[in-house]
C-alpha cells in the first residue's frame, strides 16, 4: 500500500482493497483541493458550500454499502475511512455529507421498501438529492427513544404530522427530510419522507453556533404536514428500528471523531516543527513531544477501535454497545487530543490561521451528537450490568 496517511501508524490501510484505497486517496485529494482552501472562511461566515455536494458525490463514495447505489460492495472499514479522510480536512463538511449519505440514506436503506430504496438511494448517492434526518426535538434530546412529541395521525392513505424538531442538519435546503414521529394510533415511532416544499413544513437556521459552523442546523416546525402512506418508511415499526439506523451511523461518528483529531494532530506537528522559541524548534522540547506522543497514541488506539467495530458490522455481529463504546471512547480521546494540539500551538492555536482552532471548536458538537458521551456510556453500562440507568 502507498503511504496513505502518516497518522495511520499501525498501517490499518492494509485492510483496504486496492480499489478502496484508490477511492480513499481520491477523497483525500478532493478534500485537499476543494475544501481545505475555503473551509476557514466558510466556517467563519457560518455558510455551507452546498455546491460541492455533487462534485463530492461524483467520487462514488456517498452511501456506499447499499447495493442500489454502487457497482461493487465495499467494506464498512472503507466507508468509515472515507468519513475519516473527509473530517481530517473539515469535520463540518463530513457532517454535511454524513447527514445525507449516512443518516438519511441509512434510514431509507434499512427502513425503506424495495421501491423506496430504488426511488431514493441512487439519486442520493449521485448527489442529485440531498437528505436530512429529523429525530431530535426541542424537548427530546437524549431521551428521543421515549420522549418524542411529534405526532403522526393516519386518515385513509394520508398521514398528518404535527410537532417540532431541533438541530436538524441540512434541513434548510434538503430535498427530503426523514421525520420521526409517534403514530397516534399505537404510540410507536414511524418514519416519514417529507419532501421539500411540503405545505406546513418550515425550517429556520439556528444562528450563533460556535461548533461545526459550516453545518446548517435548523429548527423545524411541522404544522399539519400531509404525507402519503407511500412516503412512510415501510420497514419502520418502532424505535427499535430507529436504533438499527443509529447503531450504524454512530460508527460513522467515531470515524469522524478520528478524522477530527488527526486534522488537529497534523497541524500541531507541522506548527511545532517550524515554531522556534529559546533558539530551537518547540518540537525539540520534551513537553511538546509528550503532547504529540499522547495525541498520536490517542489517534492510533481510536483507529483500532473504529476498524474493529466496522469489521463487526460486516460480520453481522455488531451490537449497540460496540458502537456506543467506540463513540464514547473515541470522542473523549478526540476532545483530549484537540486540546493538547491547541495548547502546543500557543496563542496562534486559537486563531483559524494555524489549522487547529477549527478542529478544537468542532470537536464539541461531535462529542455531543448521535448520543452524548453520557448516553453512550449508559448503553455500555447496561450491557455490563443488565441495568438500564437512563432514568
Ligand atoms: P440533552 O439530552 O438535554 O442533554 C444535556 C446533558 O444532560 C448532556 O450532557 C447529557 O449527556 C445529559 N443527560 C441527559 N440525560 C441524562 C441521563 N439520563 N443521565 C445522565 N446524563 C444525562 N439531531 C437530529 O435528529 N438530526 C441532526 O441532523 C442533528 N444534528 C446535530 C448537529 C449538531 C451540531 C448538534 C449540536 C446536534 C445535532 N443533533 C441532531 C441533535 C443531537 O443528537 C442532540 O444534541 C444530542 O442527542 C443531545 O441532546 P440534547 O442536545 O437535547 O441534550
């Protein structure tokens, strides 16, 4: 294998097939060419380069894993790797792509009928349709499994959705938003494909975010939104089915966290080698090397965890607690790593100009979404003890 990534100290890239490696390199090259030069400015302006969605999709890596979308099947390690390469340059861009290609497409891939999969997945993989995923609500965050207030009421072949959603990425411009709502007849969670422009649906951008500023998150209001039965995800019968989606996408967030810490680590190595104090590069001092070595160890251990959970996914033996443990562990190590890297860059580490500050700020949202550290620890705690400690 080529030297794909210096941060891959234990050479996990050897697990990729030659075709996967080629695609991973193409993603890396795209991110360096198209996204790195603009990321800081878009971040500062809190705008999203939506025009890059289609060119990124042309790399052929969005939503891979669904037979409908790709010529050949790929491994979960490869799919995670692509997210890592994307986040390594910009964690927001990874979220922007991942909300559509991960959350929305996985919902349709797992919960959709054969017809729904055929209708939606190929244009989403091609970058012609952008998706969003609406689960969290103003009053239901960590407790969405029980606490959803948004309702779905069926009359004949039409459903009427009422309620509100919060934090929904891409929702201000998405062509389709997967909305999760409780069926008023049986109190179970169902999934609905709400198309852009449907009357009663409004999405308002959440302003003044200080993390993942490029991602356009929205407050959604659903006021008597009418959806045909044909646009209800036919394979979703309860929150247990939503959990199947999250088990896979949570893996993706671990890879994103890995990419986020690699981005900060690489910037810190470069900076500390060229910055001189007391007559020498600061990289030559023991305390700086300790920070870099700790960061490198965090990256390497996190890599191993991400890789193994992805392999379990392909083996069909991955459980909720596997993904939860990786998400909790890797995001915790990420938070430590971006802070060490920021520290190693001194005052310059807090400006956007030296490549660390953006990762430092973005890590906070990655730590919190798709289940906070606490929630994921409690999922692991339940697996260890048999006791659910959520309430
Ligand atoms: P809360 O649930 O209010 O939690 C607040 C604190 O209380 C946390 O520290 C939490 O761990 C703790 N806590 C809660 N319950 C317990 C308990 N039982 N025991 C111990 N501690 C507890 N959602 C979507 O549906 N779609 C999206 O596209 C999306 N994108 C997002 C993008 C960003 C940038 C962010 C910040 C969030 C996004 N989310 C999205 C929502 C995200 O998943 C939630 O923010 C997350 O699940 C936490 O919910 P909350 O923010 O309501 O926090």
